[in-house]
């Protein structure tokens, strides 16, 4: 009873909170609503230290907003489709759902122990049929809008996982998951047309500036990769048995068309096969085999020796009439721009390297004041004056670009063009444990969407173990009774699409489902969604800086365009918490430096672990577990908790009659804490809280005493502030102070502005430069007030001795100088 026992508190409070349903929002409009969301977890085993950090940060915001009086939505769910479950099922001859839901139960228990302030009634799992039914429904709406389509394309293929990978899942040429070198394969695949939204995804980031980390915005901008330039059309001369054709390039430097001395097509573009002259076909095909083995990164590496083969064909430069030899090379990528470039070796280093490797002419067309690139081997890319460029001669680059575009337009050989690096989102996966694509393929009717009233298309539950192992086609293809269906349109024999969706599809709209997770008429309740969206604070790791956030933004915009949502952005504010390290390194099996969260909780208690996570530094910084002191946190918590016990229960409750100095500290702490919380400086709030605990302890032991109402006021402020970081200790304190549960709803303490005044400062009063008096004044004193006080000083009056006054110089609050007449 008299000792601080985290175990006793952890045993006592969860049931009380659950009974009171403390963390369910009222959702009745009686209070202003706010939505705070942590990126939902993937159910791989139990919670780890990284979860503990991220969720501690999100919980600070959630609990803070609740104390401010907002109706807070803070839900939790699981991103529960994905490969690890499938791999576990293959190994254990089980169904992926067994592993998945067992882990979810474990994590849910741990989250409850960790006292995350979430509304458990809103819990969802993306692998629940009631959830993926709506993922399929949304897919259909995208399909109807032309935003989901199929095409044959070379795809990244992981030979080990036997699955297609999105570009972003290929890291340095290797599979993000297993590290196997990724190869290319041609497959008919589903895509989302995210490129239609490239401009909006870019432009709408302006509104996020300042509310999202700069580096995340920069990464998104770079990923979208908007480039302004022009399309330039070249005519390929007819050859022996080959007709004339047209080739377009994308260039950011149309001003340099006069400097184009050759032409390059991506070696792996299907186009080159059409283009190549028969006598060069063999060399080309050998070269294409070499190129297949390379990753895009390797191909673009600037320090790699340039390779390529001549196609035997020539393109005509539309402005000079020059014949440019057409080469096939790997430094030009098939899926960027048009897959072809005009080679301008004078001003593009890659082109210059290529020209030098194959003895192609170099013609400088911009005089930048630097030495001739043909001589130095260094392309000059900067500003300058146009030369060797006919009508463009003498123009500066800024004028030359539009002038060149005009010339091209007049000849029908080009126009201004904005190119994006962003590709359409390849969403189909040849795996089992994902949302089935709700399409039926009929020989007569083609692609037929499964009617809405037949959703969800459920995964079959009779496939287990080996049957799930990857074969290059989806394991679903093996489930004959599932695959073979009659066509919804003509009733004829047809087959279900056997691919499943990328799990990023599931996580692109889950924040919308949380506003009404039990809603059965649609993905979310239209009457509720605008009450909560957008999410006011999103919390999660920077590893999701590009994909998840970009996809969620894309979904939000499409759903907005469908007229279902007012918001055009999903997350108004984003916080990327740091990583938890041990000994300065990320925890890993190979380093053997893993720290088990459960053990830490058993040893120090939930509150001490949470407090340590938050106190370690700004939330964006990494936490090195080797450098922090959970036992120090536990000591502080016990000290704070003791205040609750020590306040005399007979203490008066009117703080106005209490110790003024302590009151001033209490009110200043609360006031500063608020500003710090708004700025996400949670660690500093804890430091201030420690000072307040010390001051209160001193007041009890050697000052005003335990019965002083200011002491009660201070202890209550400690409990409420502490509730953001250490909910068990705070609840126990609140209870000891005589309040019913829960401290989570106590309300943020109100600040008496009058008490914020720092006690006083010393003002020096001089007469003719000589100090005559010292006055204790408020630091906020006005010049006028200070002047009055100084002139009224007895010492000053004595010095003046009846003399008149010439001037009074006042520098509030520190100095007054009086000059007698
Ligand atoms: C001629 C030129 C002259 C270029 C010059 C640059 C400088 P960003 O900014 O990334 O959009 N390019 C176009 N398509 C390509 C592809 N598929 N693979 C490799 N390179 C490609 O870059 C656009 C520039 O990259 C284009 O402008 C083109 O080279 C090249 F002094 O055209 B430029
Ligand atoms: Zn049909």
C-alpha cells in the first residue's frame, strides 16, 4: 500500500478503464473532434521496442488532446495480409490466418498492458472478410473510373519469393525481403493509374509544408519527379526494307537541339527490335541479353563504362537536318520519358561519356565560359549564351528554352512537355494471403467485375502448407473449385482472377474505415467520415515516407473525386518517430543486441519504459537503449507518486489561499508544457515535470507543508501531466488525491495568468549616473510605472533635494537614470 508497485497498478487499472470505456470517443458532436492515428502494426510476433516507442509518442498526443477537452478518435487495427504469414503457413503446414490471428491476439494483449489509450471497439484487421470486402469494392470503383487496368509489362521478379515486386521493393537491384537479385519477366499485371494524380500529389504538398517533416516531403517530391521540358520528334530515315518512322524524345534541354549529334534508344525497349537494321540484329540481341542482368541503379551509375550497339539507322535532327546515328544503349532507361534520348555530348555528361567511348562528334552549343567539353571531357551543363544554334544564337538559356520550343512547334516537331518519374502502381501479386482481385475472366465477355452484392470474394480456406508455396502463378490458381465460376454477365464458364492485391492497397484506406468500422453499407459511413477526417496527427516510421503515404494520399484524392469525402489529404500533420537502437546500432539478430520489450516491462514496469522512450530526446530522434535509464525513470515515477500519498487529505481545496511561490511554479509548468506539447517537445515537458515534482516535495518537507492547498494543486497538476506519459502512476496518484477514475479525463489544468509573472527583477535607479536606489519590480513593468516608482523613491528625492528634472531615461525593467535640471 505504502510502496510504489507498478505490478499492483498494472493489475488494478486496466479493468477500470475498460469498464468506464474511457477511450471511446463520444462521437455525438458535443465536443470538437480530433483524430490521432499510429501507423497500424503488422502482426509479426509480439510487440517490440520499436512499437513501444512509436505508440508511446502517439499516445502522448492522444492523451494530451483528450485532456484539452477534444473528442478524440484514437483507434488501432492490424495490417494483417502479407508474405510472412504465408511463409509461416508453408513451413507449418497451416493456413496463414492461424499464425496471423494468433499474433494479433498476442499483440493486442501487449497493447492493453502497455495502456495505449485506444478505443478497442473499433479494432479492425485488413484480412477480415468484412474489411477486404470494401477493399474489393473500392478496387471496383477505381476500375470503373479507368484507374485500375491491366497491361503486359516487364516486371521485377524475385526468383526466390516467386513474386512480382514493385520498383520500390527492389533495393539496389535486390529483393527488399530476401536480398535475392531481382530479374525481369513479362507478365499481365494490374495497375492503379496513380500517374493521373501526379500533379495533384505534388501540388497539394504545399499545404503540408511545416506540418510534415521536410525530408518526407522532399522524398515524395523526388519520387514523383516532375521535370519540365519538351517532346522533340525525330524522323527515322527509311532503310532497305524498313519504312520511315517517327521517334520522340523527352528533353529538359530543348535549347540544345542544335548540339544533338547522335540518338540513343534504351536497349531493352521493344522499339529497338523494330528499328534495328537486319545486319545489326545479332549484335543487338547479344547486347540485350547482357542488359537484362543489370539493375536500373547499375545502368545509371555514372562511373560505369558506357556500352551500346549501333542500330544501323539514322534519325534526322528536326532543326539542323543532320543525320544522327541511332544507337541502343543501357544508360537510357526504357520506362523513363519515351525511352529514347537525343545525345547532346557538349552539355550532358552521360552523352559525352558515350560519345567519347564510340567516337561520336561533340558540338558545344552553349558558351558557358568553361573550356571546350570536346577537349576536357567535362560536359558544361550550366548557364551561358547560345552558339552554333542558328536562330538561337546569342540567347541566354532561359530565353533559349521557350525559343527552341517555338521553333519545334512551328515545324510540327515538338512541344512543351512535363514528364514525371512516377510510374503507375503495380498492384497485383501472385501470392495467396492478400485481398483477391474481384474480377472474373470470361472468354466471351472479357474482364467482368464481381457484382457488388457478391462481395467479398473470400479466400478459399482449404489451401494450406505446400499448396501455398510460390510457383510463379498465384497459389489461388490451384483451388479449382474457387477459380472456376460462371460469368456474371453471360453465365458461361469463366475463371476468377487469381492474383491478390499488394498489401499497400489495404493500408491506403484503413484510416477511413476507423470512423465506422462496423458499417455495412459501404467502406465507411458517409455521415461520419467528414466529422473525423483528415487525421489530425499521424505517427509512424520514416520507412513509410514514400510508398504508404503516397498511396494513402492517392486513395484519398480518388475517394474525394468520387464525392465520398471532403478531405483531399489524409493526414494534416505527420510525426516520424526515431528508431530504438542498442549500443548505437539497430537491434538485429546478427548483432545479438536485441532487447526484449516484455522483459523490460516485467523489470521496470510499463510506465518506466514509456517514460524512458519519451524522455530520451525529441520524438524524431533515435533512442539508444544503452544510453537511457529506465530505472532512473522508475525512481522519478515513485517520487511523483509519493506526492499523491503525502498530500494531507484535510488540505484545503482553495489554492488561492496557498503558497504563492509553489503556485507560480505549478502554473508556469503547466503553461510551458502546453506550448512544448504543441511543438512535440515531449522530452522537455518531462524535464519540467521533474522540476515541479522537486518543488512540490520541497514545499511539503520544508516549506508550506502537506496541508497547504497549493501543494494539492501542484500534485494534481503533476498527476494530469504525468498521465500523458505514465498512465498507471498518474491514475494511482489521482486516486490517492481522492478523485474517481480516470485521470485521463481530468482536463488540462487551467492556468492563472497572474501567476505566470516571474516574482521580480531589480531595477537600478541612478541620479546623474550614480546609483541611488534599487527597486524590486515586476519584469512586466511598463516604462511609465517604473518612472513613477523611481521618482517616488525616498533616496532619489533626497539626492535631488528639490532640484527640478531635465530628463528621465527609463529602460524597463532594469534601469532608470534621472538628470536634474
Ligand atoms: C537532351 C539533354 C541535353 C538533356 C542536356 C540533358 C542535358 P530528368 O531531369 O531526370 O527528367 N533522358 C530522357 N529520357 C531518358 C531515359 N529514358 N533514360 C536516361 N536519360 C533520359 O532528365 C531529363 C533528361 O534526361 C533529358 O534531357 C534527357 O537528356 C535524359 F544538355 O535531353 B536531356
Ligand atoms: Zn461472359
